[in-house]
C-alpha cells in the first residue's frame, strides 16, 4: 500500500511540474524581434516593438470601416487577450479588466512565421465566437 501511495505521489508531482511548463513560450511573437504581424480577417494586425512588457503588443482591428486600437496580451498556456488600448495601463499579466475586446486560444507554428487564434469570447458582435484568425509575420 505504501508503495502504491508513493508511486501516486511521484506521478502527481510529475504531472504538476509538466502542466506548469509553458512549452509555447519560445514561439511567442515577441521572440522574433521588432516586426508586424498581419491577420487574414478584419485587417487585424499588431506590432512588436520590444518596448515595455514583452507579453503586450499594440495593434488594430478594422470593423465596419472603423479602426479600433487594441493591445494583444499573450498568456502562457496558449491564450491571447485583446483589450481596447485605452485600458492598456489598467491591466497586467495577472489582472485584466472586465471590458476585454476578445479572447482566444492560440496555436503557434514551430517556425515563427504564423499562428492562429480561435476566438472563444468577445464583447463585439461583429466577431463571432469560433472565428479563426491566422496571423502571419511580415518578413521584409
């Protein structure tokens, strides 16, 4: 019985360590230097300038002809939050405001050229939940 309990504790410890690792962190957009990433929908784009927080990047989305300034926040575990830029100083990695623009699951390619974001929450009726936006790194 002690052996089974010991094995269970070791297995639980290994699982805890593995789930706390951020295996995608080396694929975040800011790891590829200053650059522009362009989305295939809504004229979505953001700019990595390596100023300030490495997890936050300024960008825009165009909806019905209106350009909306937003901040993209990449979170460990394959998520991204998009917030209205006016609220950028109000949130950090750990504390986000209630009025986010959209949130989504992110899948990064392993070459650093593209990633996809599937929207799972939005405060804007023009971007349906389930929308997939593919961002491509602009290479000069």
